[in-house]
C-alpha cells in the first residue's frame, strides 16, 4: 500500500485525505496550524461544489449545518432591488447554493478524514523535502522528518511544496481588490431564500446567510498592492464603507467588535508548468488560487482531490497517475480561475460583460470533470 503525505489541512488537503484514504492509500496529513481553526467567515458553495461534496460523502452534513438559498439578489446602495438571478445552473435536485461557516466545513471534513483513518498531525509546517528514487521525505519546521511514497502539496496560495518543486518563488498577481469579511448576527432580521449583494461604484458588499438570523458579510473595494489594513483599524474602516449604503442599515447597526474582521488582498497564482515532479504533486490554491468572484476555489480544490485519488488508484505508476491528474485538472481549474479574475479586472476598468463570463464559467462547470 502506498503511503501518501499531504501538506496542508485546508479544504483541499482534507478532501484529498478523505478521497485518498477511501481509495485504499495510507495517509498522513501535516497541518502548519497548531489546532483546528477557531474563527473565520463563511464560504459560498455553488451547485457544482455541492455535487463534489456528495462524492466526498459530506453533502447532507454541510447542508444541515449551512443555509441554502435559491436566488442571488443585487441591490443598489439604498437597498432597491436591481435584479435577481436563480442560483441553479447545474442540477434541479440540488439546492441553488449552500453557505456555511469555514470552521464548520473544516470540522466536518476533519471528522470524515479521521473516520477514514487519516493520521492528522498539527503544528507541522513542511519547509523542505528530500527525494530518492524510492521515497520522499518531508522536513517540518520543528525538524521532524516524515517519509512517504508521495508528497501532495495542498498548502495554499503561499505553498512551500510548490515553490520547492518548481525551484522558484512563484509570482502572485495582485488583482487590485481588497476583501474584508466578518461574521454577524441579526436578531431582528430574517434571511429568506437569497444571498444578497449591494453595489455602488466599484464597491460591492455581499450579505450571505448562514442561518435564519446570522450571516457573513464580505466587502470588496479596490486597493493598491502595498495597501494593508491592520487588525485594529478594520472594524472602523468597514463601518465607514457600510455607512455609505443606507440599504445596509440592518447590518451596520448589528456590527460588533466581538467578531473579528478579516482582511485579504485578492491575489492570483496560476501554475502553468506541470503540477508534479517525481514523487511530488500539488493541488488546490497551491496550483490555482484566484479571485472569489465565482466562489469556485473550494470546489476546484475538492475536484483536484477527487481526481488525484482516482488517477492514483487507476495507475500503479506514479508518473502516469500524476500526468493523467494534471491533464484532467489543469485546463478546467485554470479556465475557471481566469474567468473569476477577469470579472475583477473588467469591473475595475468599468467594462461590462461579467454576466457573459459567469455564463462561460457555468458552461465549463456543466461539462463535468
Ligand atoms: C476573500 C476570499 C473569499 C473566498 N470565498 C470563497 C467562497 O465563498 N467559496 C469558495 O469556494 N472559495 C472561496 N475562496 C477561495 C477558497 O478559500 C480557496 O480556494 C480554498 O480555501 C483553497 O483550499 P486549499 O486547501 O487549496 O488552501 P487553503 O484553504 O489555503 O489551505 C491551506 C492549508 O495549508 C496550511 N499550510 C500552509 N503552508 C503549509 C505548509 N508549508 N505545511 C503544512 N501546512 C501548510 C494552511 O495553514 C492551511 O490550513 C475565497 C478566497 C478569498 C481570499
């Protein structure tokens, strides 16, 4: 039985751990963090993400702990409805979308990985690896070494495994947008069956239901590549942006410092070289991190995980399996990623055509993987 070491316990790494373990491999997962995430905002799961969650065997649990919507409604800053679109684009038997707290999703995936027999090691940041013809040995920051037949880098946009494998520091393209995200509770407001988006100029604010009276808010606004919003100024910055939207008074009045505001700059990493070399392979954001405009990052990472397990099960030879994985995954994931980023680029230039790009993405997603 091949032993596979996964670097990274995010959505991609945990999905890979579950898929590989179910395919009959022995799996150890090394996560850099010392414990499972405690906080975090929400994550939107469109229909194709729900289809892959079904394959992983976690769909029902994600829906039970999430909130399903059928519509995506867009408003102006005063709260006037501009238009609404159905979130169903793939399968009428699935909800249009599920929204879930990242921590809850991670907990569900972690539980299933453990049940599948995955050995999970916390506080193990992979910083180097050594290879021979027979094995690969990952070196962790604390000096521990772990030997395996395969090392799979699902270690996110700043992937160390990828950079060691490609022997270079991979360039991250700044997409010109900052993203602020926070969790919020609304005792006097009830979500119905829609995810809400408010737009004014180049600012977009999403209000995403996670339960009838709770949700998560994301704010997208242009920022330069050297901009950074420190933790202690984020709350006031976001409140100031929201105060320009009278239609969002129901949000602003319930903002509380109890729930931290996260800030990221939107960046893209697109690996066009093969995603594998010798006994090492990468997937998820390590290979294709993009803008969250189409909410596809997690679905693409989970698809990578499932396909990697399928190809390793289908081929005894590692090189053949990795090549088949790359051939199946790279065109689709990089296309979806590019469409997601293009929506941001066009928006910043004030160019129309986002609907066309969304339609193009749905056409790709309908093709299957
Ligand atoms: C603002 C924003 C909003 C988003 N919203 C959505 C959304 O609504 N829907 C959606 O589908 N996607 C969304 N995404 C994208 C999504 O978060 C990512 O595509 C997805 O999390 C990728 O999963 P991953 O496992 O590849 O990487 P990550 O989730 O980044 O996980 C990587 C893991 O590896 C660990 N790690 C890092 N380095 C090492 C190392 N050297 N050794 C060991 N462990 C390591 C990290 O601690 C982390 O746990 C969003 C992204 C952003 C920036």
